[in-house]
C-alpha cells in the first residue's frame, strides 16, 4: 500500500486541479495511484470518494461568490445521478485494460472539444435566442467578474439536449471516478452557453451529487479502501480550497488553456498504460 504522505501530496495537487477546472481531481489521482501500483478499480473508487470532498469544499465557496447557477445545477443533477449508477456498474464488470484506454480516450475527447470551443465565439446566448424549455425553467443568471471588472448576464439555452448529454457525463463519472467534470463543463459551456467560470463552478456542485451515487456502488462492492480514501479526501480538500481562491482572479481563457493541455497529456499517458 502506498504511504499516507505520498497519497496526501498527490491529492493536494488533484484537489487544486479539480477546483480550477471543474474536473473533480480524479484526472490526477487515478493515473498517479495506478502508476504507484494501486489497482485501477480501487483507484477509481478512491477517486470517486474524493470527488465528493472536492465538490463540497469548492462548491460552498463558489455559491458564496455568486458563481454557481443553482437552477442549472439541480436540473442537470437529475440526469447525472442515474448515469453514475450505470457507469459504476459497468466498471465492476470491466477489465483493467479497458478502463485505462477508456479513461485516456475520454480525456482526449474533452480536450479537443475545448480547443474547438476556443475558436468559436465565447459570448453567452442572448435572451431572444433561448429555446422555450430553457426559458420556462428560468435558468438565466448573472455574476460579478473581477477579472473583467463588470457584471456578466447570461441566458442558458438547449436545456433538453444538455440534460441528455449529462446522462452520458454521469455514466463517465461512475465508470472512471473522475467526476466527469470535463464533460459537465463542456456541456454547459458548448451546448448550453454558460460562461466558463459559471460552468466550472456549477460543475463542482454537480459532481458531488453524482459521486455520491457512484460511491454507493463501489462501497457495496468492497472497493473503497479506508487507508487510501482518507489521505485522498484530506488532500483534495486542501487543494480545492487553494484552487477556489485563485479561480475568481484568473481570466476565463487562462483557465481554458490550462485545462486543455493537462487533460490531453494525461489522456495520452493513460492510453499508453492500457496496452501491454
């Protein structure tokens, strides 16, 4: 078993990364733990538990800062919870090689999607471009952007498609223990038109609820190892706190660029590990 100190340090980095990007920390925890010799299913289970801690510590501060869109979050959680239970069940029945390759492929796809987003307009949809369902749900919101020095008003759209895609995001979360923050941010950003800071912050809230559903499956299968989960939880809480303090002071494009590079690199490493 890997020492408490090493796991704790890894978890701090993972928590920081998760809070800054909305990933939930699993993109760092799972690859590093497997590199240190931990079985990938146990690493995924520990990561799933840590996602809850990351979400609780980061989301609370984002809510106080007015970045989280609570209506969007609660609506999308209905879909991610169902997906998480399905995904975790698939993990229990899958082999390690499949999980390594799936983990890497998911991260690379997420990174490429955000590169495409960088080449598109970053403006939020106007009120008159909202579809009827999104307008009926009352998803519009606003927040004070310190980096730009003004109040941003936005009108989320395509809530129906966003919900369907969040079901898939929930499956990815349960399958790989990464919180699927990459896809939650992508859906809210690309499909629903939320500003990056809002989608990142709202994602941090959603992943906690999603992770609770997935964790229940891993607990029942006996894959959650307390000696591994405890340092992971403590570390991600510390890292998430640091990341949350920095997020509100960094421009959206800086967050996006950091997010894309790290996600793609980790994805490539995981795919390589998946082949003997």
